[in-house]
C-alpha cells in the first residue's frame, strides 16, 4: 500500500504548492505596495513583515509534514485576526468601503488556510466567520452600518472566506480521488503479479513433468517391459543419473541463498546413499545469481561423474562475479559425453590414471556488440 | 637446517582430545618411509602444551575443537610465542581457513584428507617452506592478491589435484605443459603473498625469509603486499 500513500501525498503536495504560490505571490504583488502606500510607511512595512513571518512559519511547519496538532493554529491564528484590526487602525479615512484597502483582511485567510492545512474543514470555516465578524466590527466602528456597507461586507467576506474553503475542499477531494486511483492501480498490479506468479509456477511444473518424463518415465518403461538388464553397468549409470536428477528437481525450487550449492548437495546426497564418500567443499567466493538453465548445465557433469563414481569424490566450487567453476575429481570411469546444454557453460572431462576430473565453467556472457 | 648439520626428524606436539584421531596421526607418521616426523608430545589442552615438552616441539598440530571450546582465537597467541602451528580440523570452510591463516597458522590440514598430506605438511612447515594443502588453497583464493597463473594453480589444487596433474593442465604460451616445479613456484608465491599481507608474527616472518632466500619473492615485494590493508 506504500504506492497508494505515495500517490496521495503527491496530490496533497501539489495542492499545497498551489496554495503557497498564491499566498506569497499575492503578498508580494498586492500586499507590499498596499503597505507602502499607508500614511505611516514604517508601520505599514512592519505589518507586512509580521504577516510574512506568520506565512513563513506556517509554510515551514506544513512543508515539514507537521501541523496536525493545535500548536500551529494557536500560534498563528490569533495574530492573523489581530492583524486585521491593526491594519484598519493604520489606514486613513476613505470614501471607499472601510475594508477595501485592508489588505490583511483578504490575505489573512490564505495564511490561515496554510496553517490549518492538516486540520478539519470546520476550523477553516470558523476562521472565515470570525474574520467576517471582525470586519463587521470595523464597519460598525467606522459608522457605515447601512445597507450598502453591510452588503459590501458580505460580498468581501464571502470572497475572502469562500475561495480558501473551496480550495481546501477541492484539495481533499483531489487527494481522495488520487487515493482511490492508486488503490485501484495497486489492486490491478497485485492481480497481475499473482497471475504472472501462477503462470511461472505452471510453466515450472510443466517443465518438471517434462523432465521427469524424459529422465524417469522412459527408464521405468524399459525396466517394466524387461527390455533392459538391471545388472548392466550402463543401466545402473542411467538409473543413478535419473535418481540424482530427481533429487535436484526436488530442491531446485527451494528458496535458499546459494541455490547452486543446495543443488550440488542434493546430487552428492544421491551418491552418498549408495555408499560413495563425497567431499563437498564449501564454495570459495560469492556465487553470482544464475539462471536455472545455467545451474543445470553446471551440475549436470557433476551428476554424471558422481553416478559413475566407485568410492570417493571431491566436489569444489570457486567463483567470482565473472565466473563460476564447479569441478569434481573421483575414482570413476569416463561417462558417456554430452555437450553442455547452455551456451555460457563450458565443460571439460579428463581421465588421469583411475581418477576422472570434470569441470564446468560458467562465464558471464559478453555484451552484444 | 644448515649445511653440514645432520638431518634429524622433525618433532611434533599434537593438541587433540580424541584418542582415535591421535592413533590415526601416529599411524600416518609411522607409515612414512623417511621417518621424517617424531611425535614428542600429545596433550588435550593448550595450557598442557605450554607447560610441557610440547612447548619446544618444531611443529604444533592443533585441533580447533578441544572439548566444548573452539580455540581459533588462541592461534595468534601461539604464533606470537614463536610456535609453528599447523591447524588440523574438520572446519574447512574457506573463511575459517583464511581466518586461522591470517592469525598466524603456518598450515591448515583437513582432518578428512589429512592422511595424504600430514607428514609432508609437518616436514615442510618445520623448514618454513611455503607448503599449501588443498583446503589452504581455498583460503588463499579468498584472501591474497594473485596473478592469473597463481590463481589457476590454486584453483586446481583446491579441486584436489597433485602438482603433477596441475602441471599437465597448465600450458605455456606455446601449448607445452609447465613443470611441477613451476606449479610449486606459483603456489609458493601465492602463499608468500598471503603471509606478507597477514599478521606480522614469527611464523610469517620465517616463511617470508625462506621465500626470499629461495627467490620466490623479492624483499621489496613484501612491503608492497603489506601496504594493502586486509
């Protein structure tokens, strides 16, 4: 579900970015000239700076992921509301509506929106209501309690309140849509993964059946029909190879860190069960990730030699990032030779006295030119 | 052993708590036609070794499992006392081999294949020769900076080949097989590099001195190897 929360966060960050852009662009383009136009320019600038500080604190906390608790609203909202009154006190009498030149009255709502970004909707609405009531107080104090004055207050208050609330609600809806879309996508991805896994399991099962068919079924058929003599060395070799392959087949889907060694152990185990002493050495170096077909090509010569071994064998693995060398030395007769069944694995056999040496070397494929 | 001196058998102290293993070792020693090794002490603890006659033996053969304890961490102490320690164990994982060799052991013998190498190893270690057993080859492959030929020789040795078999498989540029003496050189040089990069202790110094004397490495190469932190 982490992808769902990531998408949701991305939607949230996008809406927050838009709100911050509005706050600071408006504060620079509208509020600064309005502050400098006040009769007491220094006081106007001080008000503008105080507003800037409140906006920066709110942005910093919200951008760092905070603002869920009451600390930020408690710190920022009272000064924001007080700022409306302070601005009204510094403005000269005007023919316009008393709230028209009060830039703090309109801009304060946007900072409140940032400060209350992670709080509930009703707190934003409450801010709008209190802000409008303070505006009403200013209108009354300015003695403009007539139909035109109150009507303008309602229009201004409505604009000041409704736009941030609309953005807040819109953002929440967007986040919910994003969360829903991401959840759907995650569910689809899960279904696709499950389908792929099921297909992989089915393919692996089909391949295993095929291999069992190749390795064992023909042999069992020949034994059952009496076409082969179990005392023949060649038959015994075929049976031993089949047994080792079956043991390898049983472990090759195990989820283990060193699959190649795990499979070699299964091959060695098959030989040990008929009394061969197998010295399977711990690997030298880290074995890189190999494909199943590559592991097959590496273990196949070992299976063949171990099946032909009389009494003892030593199996070793030396590897690094570029190559894996699996070798066996055993008192065994040379088995029927077969070419490696994978292009990246080279196999060598050599007989010296009564010892047979076989080595399978996997080399990292060179990149295509 | 300097020129003119009479060659005496190498004395060996065995630190082993399994009687059956000691009997096996005695039989291998007795079966050596050259009678190159004489067992002078058999003890079952390191303390008994240090307090008894075994302290003066040419070589100490140490089993890593004594009673319930693994004594891997005592190898540095023994090598610092100037003892030539040959570890004799079933714990043949290359990392374990590398660790005890790093700690100053002169050689590592796999208990399961010790019969083939035991006397040769003890005799070589007593003379500070860079003798490498197949299980040691695994540890050296993990640890030392090796040339391509040294690595190839060690891989074959680790696989279980004799020097003669390795020589047959390693070819000169012209396609001709190299000699077993050259194989011994490659392996000896790899062993010397490992000693030069390991702990500075008496056994490593003696081995390096011997390698320099035999022309396997030059004195200036010792510093070169040691300057690489392990």
